[in-house]
């Protein structure tokens, strides 16, 4: 998590509403994540044993991690209640950079725009490039730039929702920062975590990065149209995913050829109908 991965919260997180191009800056001031460093230990322990110094640093790190996640989880619970009260299905899309999240998302929005109202919170460290692509579909989108941060958190989503203002009985797609580690550790208040893996990445990703696959409800294998040109064992990939998470639901799709998209769309439409009928 942030204390150990090195991402910083003492930078500015920028939230841009792509609908009106108005931008403003939020500086997160959660005291538990202001420093992210423990160099104060170095000048306080000249006469202590290395074991004692290590123990104090370790305990401080654990304490900070617990506070960070504890505060995040409280905000995530508020977000979850906000979504539930409006019959909004929120999905947290996570992957490595370049796995095809944005391409799949734009294809999904374009294909379902007459049947499903989809809004997007787009997360990246810098630029509004992906948000511009999403905006071109005609859907509402808010860009969150995290600066040096390597993931979105519940506080960012809360602020993003204030700008996005998604309608009742709709879907909010949260496209997280490209990263197979930290995004899985932070609950955003989503109904489900979706990990996206392209066939260009290697079939062993589920066992190399098990936590994100274990934490996810859904895995989408993308770019399957490239399988004839790659040495990617898709069955082995599925076996690895089931090994770390036997309950994970798996879709195999290509946003270019359209393969497997009907099954993915059926899942989304079924979830939204079920929520509206509740």
C-alpha cells in the first residue's frame, strides 16, 4: 500500500469535469499519509540497537497502513451507500497499462448507449487523453489525475461523483490507474472489482500478482483476436486465475473484432435490470 509502495499524497490531485472543461484542484490533507517516510527514525536512535530501530519502523508502518485503509474504508462505505440509494452499478476496472481498459470501455459505451446509461470516472497520473476518448462517445466523464499517486481511493471517488452527478438506475465505470498492485488494496465503494488482462501480457499474471485477482469478482481477458499470433495459453491463464480465486467470473473478449462482447454486455444489462427491480 502507499506506505510501502512509495506513492505520495502530498501532491495535488486534480479533478476535471470533461463536460464543461472546468477544472479545480484538491489537496488531500489526511494526516496519516502526509509524509510517507520514516527518516525521522535515523536521528532519534543513535544509541539503540538495530533490532529496536527496525521494530519501531515496522510498527509505525503497520499503524499508518491501518489508519490509511481504515479511513478509506469508511469513505468507501459512504460511497457504496450513495450508489445503492440511486440504483447505480459501480464497477472498478483495474489492469496493467495498455491492457485495453479504455478501448473496451469506449466500445461498450458505444454499443450499449441506447440500452444503458454509462458514466465514467477516469483515473490516470497525468493527462486527460483517455477521458477525451471517453468523451467522444457522448457519455459523461470526469478525469482524476493522481500526480505521483499510483491508484484511486475512496476520497477521490467521492469528489469525482460530485462533479459527475450520474443519473439514477445507471452504471458508473471507474477506470483505475494502470497498476496491478495498489488499486486492489483500496475499496472505492464499488459493487465489483474487475481485473482486465490482455493476451499480450503473459498467462502467468494471476499467480505473479495474485492479490488483485483474488480481490476481483470478474476477470476480462482482452485482445483475444491476437491469440493466433501469440504464444499465450489462455486455458493455463484461466487455470491460474481459478487457482487464486475459484469464484472469479471470466469473460474472453476483443474490442476490435467484437468476439465475446455479447456475453459481457448481457452481464451488465442483467446486473442493472436486477438492481432496478430491487
